[in-house]
């Protein structure tokens, strides 16, 4: 029995980004997890290394040995586009400095993010990487599937950096990140234990 009712994946619902430590473990302190529905797309493409092909011919020119090793998954390439220049999400995804301002008082601070500064020249913008989770609607016969109304996509180790032109104009400021993803044995049950 199919767990998704033979449903189609339609529309992105939400993403969750979780910072990783140097080993790939999920970090769960303040500022390490960010959830939003304000994204335009999350795309991923598998990249394969072609397997070696071995062909040996006999003295009369006919093939006596032919073998093709299987293609091997190397990684996935990823792109994530967000709706707004969100400084906290941008810092989490691509490093840099989160600019904060105290909107409270000295005794009762209310520090809020007001901007983002790009990483220094020569810095690794992706740091230790992040885990990226994406939810999309599962739809069958024009409505949400009854068994599981969502598809859950997990990318347990992703390194992203800002890409594309960032233009301030009479239009939306592009906020696109691209990079690659790999497996991560330390993702475990995820940040919420599922």
C-alpha cells in the first residue's frame, strides 16, 4: 500500500533550516533553527559520476569482455530562493555578520535583527553547513491526500552561498542561494525528534 495515496507533490509549504556543527550534528540553540513559508522555490538536481567502462577485444576484433560499472551519486546541487532579504535566514544560510539593534533599554534589552553584512573576503560563507527540510502538499484528484497531506523532503547536509545579482530597483530584490548537498549520518531524527 502506498503511503502517499499516489499523490503528486504540489506547491512549497514551508522550509526549516538548522545549523550544523563541524561534525554534522544539529545545533538547537537560539538562532540555530529557522522556519519560514516565505520562499519562492527549493530546487535540487542529482549529480552522478559515470562508472568506468571496460571493453577488451580478442585478436579477431570481437568483444570478449564488456563491463560497465554503475554510475555513482556524487552529490546534489541545490538552489533556494527566498521572498525577502531576511537577515537572519541569510546569515544562517551563507554566513556573514548579523546586524542587530537594541530597541529596548540597557536594563531590558530587545535586540532585533536589522541587517546583514557579507562575509569577509576569503571567508567560507557556508561555514559548517545546514540541514534543510522542505514540506510540499501531497495532492490527489484535486485535493490534499488523505493518508499524508504533505511530502517531507530532507537534505541533511547542505552548503549554500548567495548567488546571482542583488539589485535594488523598482522590483523585488533577488535572494537566491546555491550550493550542494550530501548525506549526513548525524541528522538522526531531526531537530524535533521525528
